[in-house]
C-alpha cells in the first residue's frame, strides 16, 4: 500500500539502529505541534473483534488499537520503513538472534504504571506462555512470526522462535531468539506486538479466552480495559449506539493529540457511511466505493488515496472436494476468472491485476512467474482432463464490511461466480459476517470450498505476504500436503545474506504460481480514506495504520 516500499534494517548482517528521540506519536504520523480540541468522528466499516492487540489480525480492531498502544519499533510517516517507537534505538548481533532494545524513559501506561524493560519482557513472556487452544488459535500473528509456544495446543505449530527476554536494566530489554528470521526488525512494528500494561493484564484476566460453538469469548482486558502507552485512552464501547470513544492521553510521551476525543462509529452499510459524511455527522469514512471517489472529491471532500500495498485472492480449500487437490483443477479456476475485467470494473482507479501474491515493490518479487490470463476454453479443457466437469462448491464471501483490498465483496463474488459458472463450476454463495462467523468458518473450521480474502501489508518483508499465507499448513487452503512449499518458504525466511534471500523468495514466487497454486491472486488495489473539509493532518499510511493524534478539526 505504498508507492515505494523501502528495505528494512534487518537486511544487513549486523544492524545498529541508533536514531534520535522521535517527537511524534507512534505509527504513520506527522510531527506538527498543536493542541486544539473537538471530537473527530470516523466511520468504521465493521465491529472490532476486541482491543487486546495479540488476539487480533483485522483492520477494524487495529483502527482502535493503534490509538491506544505503541510498539517497540514503528513505521516512518507514509512508509513501511522502520524508526523508533517505544525503543529509542536497537541492534542485533551477527547471528540475528539477539536483539537489544534501548527504551524510552519516563513513559507511562494509561493506568499510571511505568513502562520499562520488565514490562517489555512481561509481554513477550505472556505471548510465549499463552495456554489454551482458543487463546493460541486467536494469536495468528504470533503463530506466524514466532511459530510456536512454550506448549503448543494448536495443530501444525512448530518449535518456537522465541527463547527468552531479559531486562538488563530499566531501559534495556534483550530479546533472544532460537534462530534468525528475516522478518525482523520490520515485524516488530506489527500492532499485534503492541506493549500492554502488565498490571492491567493481570488485573483483568487478559489470558482468558473461551470458545462457545464457533465463536470466541474474550476477557475484561480485551473488551473493557485495554491499557497501553498510546496517544489516546479507552473511553468505552457503547454497543447500543455502535460507538467507541477514545480520550486524549495527557501523559502521552510524544506529541499530544490535537482533538480531545475520537469516536469510531460503526456503520456497516457503505451507502449510510457516505450519507453521514455528506450530512456532517461523521468526519471521515474509510474504503469508499471506487465509483464514489470522484463525486466526493468534486463535492469538496478530501479523498486521500493510499498506494496499493495489498492483495486480494480467491482461496481454494483442497479438503472441500478431492478434485481440488488436483493442480489442473486449481489452474482451471485461475484461467476461468477474467481478472482484468474485474479490476477495471470493480476496483478503484489504479488497481492492477496480481501476477503473484505480493506487490512488485518488495525484494523477492519475480517478474517471470507463470501467468493465468483469462482463457475459459483452457479452463474447461483442464477440468475435463481432471474429470471435474461437474464440480460444485460453496463459495464464501464476507458481508457487512468493506476491506482495503475488497471494497465490495458481494459484487466481486458475483463477478467471479459468473465466470466460474461459465466453465462448468457450480457455486453456491455463502455470505457470512466478517467477525460473526466468516473468519472462523474459513480459518478455524475449513467449511468452505472457495473464499474471498486478502491482505494489507504490515511490514517490509516478502514473508509478510507469501510466508503469512503459505508458510505453514492452513485450513484456509487445506494444503497440509504441500510440505515442499513450507520448507522452501522457511529457507527463504531464514537466509541472512541479502542477495541469496532475494533469489530464494523469487523462486518461491515462481513455484507457488506454477507448482502449488493454493489460491488465485486477483488484484492489488489502492484504498482511500475520505475526510470532510473541516479535517486536516490525517496522514494516509501504506498499512492503513493511521494514527489520529495528528488530526485537527476546524470550525
């Protein structure tokens, strides 16, 4: 989601990051000095899951979390390049396994307790020691990046990457990993790895997560008492009005928020969001429909486009039908979809058909992958040769939400379903609420045959795309037999040498498209955020991780 994706500091053999104190807030911000007031109201497109960073992987939750918490390392304004967050500087040893963080001093959590190295280590230890399959299953970022827990209670997890964390003094935390991983330090910017108050975690039973049927119930910390060091503090979620209130943190370590309050107003209907923006009852909306961008700009609203750093894909569950385990059938699905027409008719301006599962601004992108141009005749031929002429599949897509990479799920579903029906693949549409069953059905239950999903880049490494999707077996794809793919991705992720790492990732991309094809990449689309004329200072960020301390509201 950026014009240029800079390479992270983890690319060198020995990293020494010693940068001066950052005057601004964490995340994608500016450092303008001001202290105004008022309430900034932004429309959210769906309900957050909860407000405990480690149990989240979706944008609606992170929209709030990024205002309440900080990470050790953050992104420079408008980029995915790394810069100081709660850590003023850091370095790693020659092996890439030992990371030393030099922390800011005189920083407090929202409950008044001190932020220090002991608090950092308490968070890392908490994640590593997490118990219960329900809790571990909801820690998707931790599972992907740290690969395992002290005691794994979820299938297909491996040996943990995390070894230990030591507070050598109040301002120095030393993190030791069991092996090198190229995702760091960029992955330390992930909102999931925000630092919480250890006191609040203990007080509100933060580790308790229970499963009730297909749903998960979280604890008082996650729902009522999220406690970080961010520019805002939690003011409550009024579910009768679907409004989440955030209050300016007077003790924030960086530039204080310019507005007194932020209200995230959940409005699931896209038309209603636009109407409320025009009426002035909300100050900003995210992910406007592509067709609405010009009319909103013509009406004087600020349409702030983010560079495209995402991917939409069609997931294929090989366990849904034995025929889907045949590469020819998955290739037929790819050839059946008119992705260029889809991009030009349903994507925003600037949408590009995806050749592979990561944007071309990342090192490791391979321009010479096998491409699947629109070819219905070839699709029918492949299906016939595989004996899959009468394939019938449930096609899941999310309802009541718009994502940066998927502005109108129902319309995208209908277009793809029409293409598939044209080659003899019969689909039954199954709409499911994003946080009310969709993600659970796909990721934890594997009920689907096909599904729409995607990804907005979080940090500056190809593993954040290809590794996140295909680095280990997932129910999303029913791909546990693809052990060679997992081994290949692990090798690319663990290579320390820059040039060798790039070559390994390029080969991963070639093989994913030619030999494995667990899903079909659809497009890369540039999402936008829109504000009224009264709003200034909002910086559009590649990872959609805008921080609101820079926002100013004018009369």
